[in-house]
């Protein structure tokens, strides 16, 4: 069901300032089959989330160097692959795409906050408005997506929204909010946890969940 979507993401070319982890490999970090493993992991993730019947979609910016750039699984690094497989009931489980010598970096602050907020509740579909790594000339150097990149990736985002049709969308951060405007899709705009100096994100998500639950009862 989701293989065509994964293939569309894999078709996006890399460039001097973009690394498509579903198409290419980083020889300093990845095993030779890493891109294929990440595609498989992403398909397994989508299938698992679909089976769990999520209540919402949370859209953020781009994959982190510690997370999906290495594993292919949104907001999941090498260190948590097994735990996330168990949490989402993924069978046969996610596979590692990186070299043993590449180590297992700690999860990004954003990933940690997201999964702390999700807790034991039914997980949402976590997604990025740009599913490939945007950087400043080196994969490890973060760069927010430019508006033209949001436009270029908007149809992939629209496709995943259509596959999970009818789910409310939580747009997390400025890039995601801009993507919502490009697609003319309504939803809930919340602060990005990485810029959340007042720790508003958990409270905002709690409020959004309350609204979604109330609407579901109507």
C-alpha cells in the first residue's frame, strides 16, 4: 500500500545541499545496502502506524542526522530501533543501516520530546514536510528547508495525508505551518519543541488532543 509513496521519496535526487537517505548512502556511516534498508524501514513504519489507527498526523520540518537520516524511520535513531519496533508492533522489525563503527548517537532533542509527549498513548503518524536531509554543504550541518523546497515536496506530503485520509493534522514549527499554507490544508499549528523555550509544546499538544477527542465523540 505504501511502497509507491516510498518510491516517490526515493526518486528525489540528492544535490550539494540535499541528501536523500532513501536513495543514496553516506560511506562514512552507512553499509552498502543502507538506502534499500531505509526504504524498507519506512514502509514498515507506515504499515505499522496505519494498523494502529492513529488519531492524527504530526508534521515537522526535515529528518535529523541522528534519526531518519540513519534509519529511515521518522524520529527514530539507531539506539531506539528495537524499542520502536516493539512499541509499534513491527514485524520482522526495523533493520540497522549503519556501520558498527558509526556508533549509536543519542536521539535528537526533538525526537526525545516528541516521544515523551506521546508516552503510552496511541502514536500519531510522525512525518516531515521535506522527507530528505537539507544541509549547508555537509550532511551533519542542519539547514531548514527553503520555501521552494517545501513547494517541491508538497505533493509527497499531500500523498501521505491522502493515504491517512480524514486525520487531523498538527503542524509543528514554522516550516510545517508554511507547508500547510502551500497545500491549503487546515489543522493545528504548534510551536516546534526545539524552539520551545517556555516548554509550551506539551501543553499545546494536550490541548490539541482534547479538541480532537471531543470532535471524535460528536
